[in-house]
């Protein structure tokens, strides 16, 4: 494209480059992304992932295969309502391995050239572990064995291998944790206001006693098109060790539940995802062991935006910590590092075409309602949700006389806010210190050291 062409934030194609004369031949031509090309071992086919762009918030990434010259393209996973990634050919060129998210847990599937899908391994987990995001990695041996990363809610990822329907663990890298009394993680399902089922998990303190009353931390994932799952989280373990019950959920908009579930928030975020979060809080309180006067909320990125939105909608939380948030959608959409993306995918119009629509979804529009003491956390090198967003919220709260503090992590970017262990520990400690300042009653007297 030339310098005056409108930016195309997700449109990509697969190209063939001649080694002899460096000429380029484009092999794909649909509108939208065509990514992760993989040439079959016999050299006859190319697999890739992507979709025909419909310009909505979330679209399943599907596996396609075409002839070596770009002809004969066909979608193999049209009947799988999940986004697939990381295609790897089998040695005989008759099938491919991909991974996909299923209700917060990543699976590996073998996809035949006839479109058949067979699960090879489940419960993959990622190597990042400050928060319980779904994820994982895998590779395939020539003979068909699959190595992958997997862990539990009480152990970070280790290397496993699957072969002929059986899986076994190869590494035991975190055995030292066996000497620690870690928190249990329990799954339950919440019925949203419209009866939509929502996955939720509770992390309970190590010496949990259901006859007691505990403070609750609602911890919200970012994205918003991503997912939490049953995986190890240092943040949640530290919060629970300090005497809190931690609640995390996959509200509408989360991935791993199909396109329709994710697009419940298309052009409407924040929206009814807020109602899902409040329904989960209410369902947890109804279990009988939560002190309803000691509720706290935090989240990062999209979860940070929802945290700021929540304190503008309700004062039921004693304190909040919004991490790397979006505060004003107009300023964000014009300063973020992926500015061409937000229209048309998250907003139908540009900010100057629909200022009222952008403002109606901005947490800053609700700042006049905020009564909740709110900590604001951001990295100084965050270009996705620029630190100017966090500073706007902090300044607005200061001007209103609401207790607040700004923590700016030097040199940290959006994805690396807690990349180093020291940063991760410091972040969790700052949030706990803020929450403990406002924690009261029996909950405060029963706290434990992290």
C-alpha cells in the first residue's frame, strides 16, 4: 500500500518469495488475516490460519489449507466454533496439529484433511503465571509424539508428552512448592442476569474455614477477548495467603466459548460483562463465607477498564486497584500503539464522528460517581494503554478528593508490567497494602502474611 492508504490493522496474506530473483507471488486473497503459514512435508500444501473479516469484535481464527500454488483453498475447521492456532503438519502430510481454548483450558487437536477433529491432549497451561490466563505451547515429533506445557492451579507449567492417548509428565521443576501450603481453587458456574452460564473460580486461603467470614477480591482478566482458567497464579496465591478469597470469572466477551459468546460485547464494552461480574460476586456472597462489607476489586488492561467502570457504577467495594486501564476511549483510541484497530472492530465510528458513543463507554464519564478509594497502576513504557490514561483517572480522583495513589513501574511495558519476579511481587504487595488499608472488622483481624 502507499503512504496515503487507510491502515489495515489485521489484513495479512501469505506470499511466495523466489530465491532466484526475489520476486513475490501472493498466494492468499481473502479480506482479513492469513497467518502462520506452514508448508507440508511433502511440499504439496500450505496450511494457515485466519478468517474472512466481518469487522466485529471477535472472530474465530480457522485452519485452512491450499495447494502449493495458492489454488484450492478450503477451511478445515469450519465446524469447530473455536479459534485455532499454531498449525504443525504431521510427518505424513495427512493431518495437522493445532491448539485451541476450551472454557479456559487449552487443548491440542489433530485435524484431518477431511475436517475431522480429534483431541490429542488437554489442560495445557502457559509459562507466565502472575495471573491465571489460559495458554500453553506444544511441539510434534516426527513419529507423532506431542510435547506440551501443562500445570495445575498449585503448580506452574512442566513439560509433558502425549502418545497414543496417554500423557506423562517429563519435568518436575517446581517440587519446592510441595513444602508450601497453597490455596485451593474451586470451579463453579454462575447464571447471569439473562441466564447465560458463566465460568467462575474461587481461590480460598490455605487455612480456609467455611464457618468464617472472609474479605473478597474480584480479579478481572484483560483482553477483553481472552480467558482465565484453572491454572497457577502467583497474584491469586498471594492474595489468598493474605486472608482473602479471590474470585475470577470469564464474563461474556471471553474466548473459548465460541464467537456468539465473545461477541456479546461487540461494540458494547463495557456493558453486560459488568452484570456478569456482579452476578458472580452475589453468587459468591450467597455461599455464606464472604463478608459483604469487605469487597475489593482489581484487574489489568481490559480488567483495569472494568475496575474503573465498576467503581463508577457502584460503591459496594471498599477499595479498588485499576491496573493499566483505558479511561477515556477517545484519547485511548488516538494514542494507543494499535490505533487503526479500534475502529471498525470495537467502535462503529471514529471518535470525532461519535464522541457521545465513546464517552458513554468511558470510565471517565462516571468519575463523578466514584466514592471508592482507588489505586492506579501502570508501566512507564506502556504504549498499548498509555500511562496518560492512568494519569487522567488518578488526577480526576485527586480533584474530587477520593483517596488514590499512582504507581508507575519504571521501564515496564503493557505486557511486561510484572515481567520480572521482583516486579510481580512488588505489584501484588502494593495492591495488598492498598486493600489492607481499607479492610475492616473480623476480616482484618483474621489476616495472614503472604
